[in-house]
């Protein structure tokens, strides 16, 4: 709860005056806590901002990935994708405005690297969606369409994030789905090279080691009483070391826990790790 308070008040200050101009002293004063209490939660202001990026971006990525994986029809897939994007932007508007501004202006290399790593994950989700929707016929123009979609996401979100226009989720989602289908049908001249695949289509981020996976699972297991969810997490932990279960069973075990709020990111990471 203390970390949540610090994040909320720090976000207010970062939004008002920027990350670099905000001091730890200002954050603690806004929170009504001592500097010592701050440093029990975060070693530095840089650690705080990286934690905040993880917190907000993981929620965003998990929600979008779930939509891409679970849409019932191809038409639903595009509409639900855009609806999820703009709903999350709207719900977390203060965080979205700050991250969009800070990414463009920051001299902080670690912050830029962190945000960019999530950009790559987002791009992977969009590519998987396009392959589901259009198959091989989009192979030459796939990466151009990825950047068109990301352009839609950013430019249309600015209408209500920065210009305070009212957001109608149904209209904007159906309109952008229509535009995306038109582009997919009529694009003929690609300009984004296929070499981009080397950047965004790697099997998984090698920074996620087996040790880190165990750490994630241990954190989730610790907070659960005996249940099918806890048993599923324990079996998944064993599967990381001794891959004896079929992909169908592993997918089912992950499905058993992904509805739990604290396990959503773990489930996403495991889907990627086991290439499901």
C-alpha cells in the first residue's frame, strides 16, 4: 500500500513538472511520509520510475494480449483490440500522458530502454493479431501495417488525452477497425524492411531467466492458500526445470491462474516462455 501511495503521488508530480525536475523530497512531502519510508520502498527515484513503468505497462500488455488470444471472430478481434487500447488509455490517462511525454523528452537511458522493451512486446502482439487476421497475404506489408496501427493508437489517443475530446469507444474502435481492414486490403508498396523481424520476433526476451521465472512463481505461490491455482503454479514451476507435460496441459495450467490479478503478468510471461 505504501508503494501504491508513492506511485500515485509521484505520478502527480511527474505529470505536473516532469521526472527530472521532481525530487524525492517533493515526493515524500506530497505523500506525507519521511524520506526513510520512501527508501524502504525504493532505493532511488530511478528505481521508482522503472517500477512504475513495469506496473502500468504490464497491466496494459496483459490486457491487450488477452484480447488478441480470446476474440471469438476475426472482426471482433480488431474491434476488441482497439476498444481495449483506448479504454486502458482513458482509465490510466494521467500515466499515459506522462509516459508519452517523457518517452519523447527523457535523457534517462534506462527509462527509454524500459519503455522501448514494452514497445517491442506490444509490437509482437500486433504482429500475432495481423497473422491471425490476414495470414500470408499480408506478409509483404505486415510491418507497415504494424506502424500504421501504432500510429492510430498514438494519434487518436491524443485527441482525448491532450485535447479533451469525448471518447466514444464504440465509434473509435469500429472506425479504426474499418480503416485497418482497408489498409490491409489495398496496401501494395512496403517501406518498412523485413529485417525488423530480427528486432521484434525473437522467441522471448533472454533477460527473463529461469531464476526470474522461479522468483515470479514463488511470489504468487506465497500468497495463495491450498487451491487449484496454487497447485497449478507449483506444477508450472516444476515444468520449467523438467519439461514433462504436454503443451496442452501447460496451457491449461496457465489458464487456471491467469484470472488472478497478481498472476496476470506471470501467466503472460509463461505463455511466452513456453511459446504457446
